[in-house]
């Protein structure tokens, strides 16, 4: 079955969002404490959770 044609925007939207989220997390870790630490942990945890989710989703049964 053939996948429908995707534009460059559709192809790179998710990786770009994950990259921006990672940069926000790294900058938040450098900026300050308390709330910034929480922002950092959350924004850096999301790409890790997505990675695990898609690895297990792709694994053959």
C-alpha cells in the first residue's frame, strides 16, 4: 500500500518541534532554578518518552 505524498512541512514538523522542545529544556536548565528546573525536566523528558513509545510501537509482535 502506498503512502500519500507528504510536503516538506509535514515531514519535518515533528522533528522540528522535538528539537525546539529540547533547546527550550536545555536553556531552561541553564537559566535558573525552581520553576525553570521543572520546565527543563518536562521538556527534556517528552522526547525520551516519545522515543520509547515509538520504539515499542514499531517492535514486531
